[in-house]
């Protein structure tokens, strides 16, 4: 029997789940194919959940989604080998419902999301890999899976297959991913009793803390580290550009081991039992590295389309929002009796352009290049800052003015005045 | 030919953790799988169906989420699936489990007479290997345990020939059907489901039976009430204090290897060396 659907969604991460949910709710016939054992079984994320994007899809998600802690405090640390200098922002405003950011554990969250998708009426089939797109000339008319009799047809296929979309590559929609456009991140979950987490991070109930880290933990490579509190565990991880790992000839695992041994970090995870170790790519090429996003009978959403804001560590929310807009585009066209042609699907691009997704990605489009060509941001500055703080805070009979001079000297010695001003300018330009 | 295969959804033991403080098993968030032995049983049943025709019904007793295990069995090619689920079954030991499964099989039998019942050898979470024999007893069926292969089936004469693993060898046994067979891990790897069967499984309405549908009247034989066994304590074994060590050796010659090993051993445990030299003398 030939199976035919209105839409086939490839992948059951946040982007695919959002698209499938929306489409099924609107009454379209949807097949979602996922290669993992269940939705989320292969997925990796920090993970911070940004409520806003999910709320648009599932307004009552707080009632039964498996959330860990809501974030009430954000720490930004700049580390050198044995110190950190940083800022902590904690506000009781973050303790007012509805909360805006939560920690969560992806495998559980995705499973919950997928149940919603199935309840909405989408047919979800797991443990099935899409190996090819079926094409009729330039038009996508379905997919081929790795199972016997695996040809399935649809009016449109949504590629939600995550970073390094092999399908898009095979079909020629998008070139080979460049090592400079992807970060490789590793993370571990360490089990710690709830009481211990509350003591160590000065929180109660389901309050949580986020620590974002830059500096020598990445050994001069472009990247960041993070530590999040879950209910009964702590997530810790680090990620750097793939091209940098190649250049430095080091492994992410070694990096994480060193990071965990840092005197500022070690006490936070001490005594924990490691529950999970995962590694995953993050597409961080930004706006300049984005592939074509739609064509005759197909659309790309989420990580597959490079929808990640690396500066603010946002990915899942962009995934959900792009999934939603892709679905809405198809729903509208179906209502208007229009076909899913390239010309008509342009509406997806317009929806994205109007949303925060494209506005943010455009804003930071030069960021990757600035950091790629200026490693001093990850190496020299953390050390300089830390030394400056140490100099000022050490009471040793030297007057403050001399100390300031010493610090200025140190900055100029390591990075010429020209370099300092230039760096500030580059950063300002990229952020502006 | 109608075969009922009993399957149990179990936590993936590779991913189970014991709570460091309370010492209880942390099941939350641990993925579930179909008990591996039960998949061998299912594959044997499917092979019989392929060869002789007939019908395969999968049966489980468990919480509502056990439906996933049944759906998986459908994707491999089972025809029907029954989930027996009811609050009264909570806390069942092997006695109560066998009782509930036997009752359900009697109900299935009304629909189409059951010729064979397959179970796994044992589960990877309870490990008792008692449920199969318990069901056979209650259904008054022939029982064959530790079967690694079904050799042949004579439908006319209602006879089955199997290979049974035993100490020191393999027994080839013949018995009358209906019978109950508990299946070992064999060399029959589970098939890769076809796309059509994946669709069938995704759409299949699993039969969900409460105690009444399963034909159970006497609830004192179910759940905690019907379970004389009590698991009083679960604890993680204390890890060994002695750590394993890799001993480096330059050459790969057996003689050099043994000399290095013995030198290491004798330095660490001088007593052993003394003892050996004493005996040699
Ligand atoms: C750590 C632990 C220790 C336990 N210790 C005991 C104990 O000492 N004594 C005791 O009586 N109970 C014990 N139980 C409970 C017992 O495991 C289950 O209650 C019982 O349902 C199944 O026994 P089993 O898992 O050992 O199955 P086994 O007898 O090992 O299973 C054999 C086969 O029977 C079939 N089968 C088993 N259960 C089901 C089911 N629910 N649905 C369908 N088919 C099934 C499967 O084909 C399986 O391969 C224990 C449970 C745990 C988690
Ligand atoms: C370490 C780390 C930390 C992160 N932290 C955060 C954070 O704190 N907050 C945040 O918002 N974002 C974070 N991100 C980014 C976020 O995880 C991603 O942006 C998000 O998961 C993208 O969703 P997606 O649905 O596009 O892709 P994915 O979640 O990757 O899902 C793709 C799915 O498609 C399936 N698939 C792939 N190919 C096929 C195929 N051929 N056939 C069938 N199925 C297929 C995969 O198995 C997978 O389930 C983090 C990422 C990493 C790696």
C-alpha cells in the first residue's frame, strides 16, 4: 500500500515537534519520522528552556512539562587558570510567575513534547532513518527510509533533522558544513542530592542558577563553558569551534576534565555521581552561513537551517519558532488552496524575517568572524582581567595609584594600545 | 497455530542507578526496553508463523506505559497485542503475576485456541525465571524450559521438537502441544521491521484489559494481596577496595609475560613466594 501524507516531518527534536504539533492541530495529515528510539533519545542540550517560544505553541506547558528549576540567578565568569572574575545577577523578579527560563533535561522534555504531538493526531514513527528525499525533477515528493518498503509520499517535507542535515546535503540544498561554522560541545550530568544543590547555589524549592563561562577554560579557542542546576543534578559542559579543536589538537573531553578541576568549579560538583556524558555539534556559523531555507515541496527548520544564536546560547527556542512558522505557512497555503511550491513557500522566509529569529541572527552576523580572527578574547583578556583584580585586591602596602599604573602597563604590554582600542571597536561593531 | 508470547517491559539495566543516599533504585528517567529474552521468544514465534502460518498474540501485564513494548512487538510482526493493566495488580510477585497472565491467556484462548505459550527464560529486572513455569502450571500445559531453538512442529500430530540447553550439552526433546516454552538467548537475531509493519504498529489499537476483561474474579490472588514474597531490601554491592592494574611488559613472549607477572605478584604478596618456595623445597 502506498502511504501518502500532507506533510512528512523528519526529526523529532524541538523544531520537528513544534512543526508536527501545529500541523496536526490544524487537521493536516502528518507523519513524523525519527531515527532515535524515542523523541529525544539522541538529543543533547544544556539545557535552558526559554518559555516564550514554547508558550506560543503550548500555552499550558507549565502544567505537566518535565521542568527542573526556574532560573533566578545568572552568573558570568571570566576565568584564568586559578581565578575568575565575574558578575552575578539575581533578582526576585525572576521568582514571579510565569517564569521565563527553566532548566530541563532534554530526553525527558522531548518525550513529553512528543506525547503532545501524538495526542494532536500526528503519526510518529521512531527508530526509522530517512535516507533520501524522493524527487520529481526539482520537487520533493516524499522520503525514502532505511526500512524495507520505505518509500513514503507527501505534499511537503519539513527537514528538522538537526545540525549537519545529511538530507539537505544529499539533495544539494546546502553545502558541506565547514568546521569553522560548527562548535563541538560536550556535557555531563552529575547527580547531587537536592539539599546539597540548594546549599551550594544558595537557592530553595525549584529555584535555579546558570553560570556562563569564558576564558582560559577553552585554551584560547573560541568557545564557552556552562553550568546549570537541575532538580537533583548539575549539568556542566564546554564547547568550542570544531576548526579550533583541529588546530589545537586537543579533545573536548580533555577540556571538560580540566574545566571540572578548576578551583572555582570543582567545589560545585564535588561528590556528584556522573550520570550522563554526551557530545553534540552546535551550528554556530550564524546568518552568513545559512543554507537555502525552502524550495519546491520542502522547508528547513531548527539546527538544520543554522538557527542558533551562539552569543546568547539560544537554539531550542529558534528551533521551536522556525518549526511553528514553517507549519503555519503550510496551514495557510492549504486553507487558501495553494500548492506548496517554492514561490508560495517564500512566505516562510517573510515570517522569519519579521520575527526575532532573523532580526537577532542578522544583528550578530559578524560575531563569528570577529572571534575567529581574534583569539585574544579567549586567552589574554581573562588573564589580564584576573591579574588586574588580584592586584587591586591585594593589600600589600603599595598605593592604589601605582597599582593602577601597573595594571595599565600590563594591559599595554600584552596588547598594544592600538590593539586594545581595536578590540573594543570590533566587539562594539559586532554587538551593535 | 496460535502462539501467545508473554513479554515484559523492563528498565534498561545498563542505565539503572541506585540513589546514593536512599539506596533505592532510581527508575525515573531510565529508558525501558522489552526484556531481551522475550525478544528471542518472539522471534522464534514469528519464525514458526512464517513457516507454518498462524497467529502470534503478545501479552503483557504492567502499567499503561507498557503499551510501548507491545507496539514494538507488533512492528516486528505480531498480529495482536493485549495489555493487562489494573490497579489491583500493583505489587505482584511471581505468583500473582503468573495467576494474572494465566487468566488472560484463558480469555485469549476463547477467541482462538492457544497451541503454544512462549516466555523468556527470565527477566533482567526480577531475574526469578519463575513466571513461565507458574503460568504453565496454571494452564496445565507441558513445560519446556531453557529452549534455545525450535527444531520442528508437527501440526497434524500436535507435536513439537526443541533443543534445550543443559549442563554439558544440548538435549533434543519432543513433546505434545499445547505446551509452554521458556526461551533462552539463541542465534535468532530479531528481524528489522518493515516500513509497512511500522505503520501497522503506530496505528494498532492495543487491547487494554482490566481485571474483569482478563477474567479475574478472585482479587485476593492478585497484586500485593496475592503476593507472599516481599523484597525487603535492595542494596548496591560495596565496590572492591582493590583496583585492577595493567602490568606493562616490553616483550610479548609467553615466558617474559609470566616472569613479569610473577615478579609483580611476588613483590606485592611476598607470602605467596615464600609458600611456593617452601613447597618446591
Ligand atoms: C529487584 C527485584 C527483585 C524481585 N524479587 C522477587 C522475588 O524474590 N520473588 C518474587 O516473587 N518476585 C520478585 N520480584 C517481583 C517480580 O520480578 C515481578 O513481580 C514479577 O512480575 C515477574 O517476575 P520476574 O521479573 O522475575 O519474571 P521472570 O520469571 O524472570 O520472567 C520470565 C518470563 O515471564 C514473562 N513475564 C514475566 N513478567 C511478565 C509480565 N508482567 N507480563 C508478561 N510476561 C511476563 C516474560 O516472558 C519473562 O521473560 C522482584 C522484582 C524486582 C524489581
Ligand atoms: C551542549 C549543548 C548545549 C545547548 N544548550 C542550549 C540551551 O541551553 N538552550 C537552547 O535553547 N539551546 C541549546 N542548545 C541548542 C539546542 O540543543 C538546539 O538548537 C536544538 O536542539 C535544535 O533543535 P532541532 O529540533 O533543530 O534539532 P535536534 O534537537 O538535533 O533534533 C533533530 C532530530 O532529528 C533526528 N534525525 C536526524 N537525522 C535524521 C534522519 N535522517 N532521519 C530521521 N531522524 C533524523 C535526530 O535523531 C534528532 O532527534 C545546546 C546545544 C548543545 C549541543
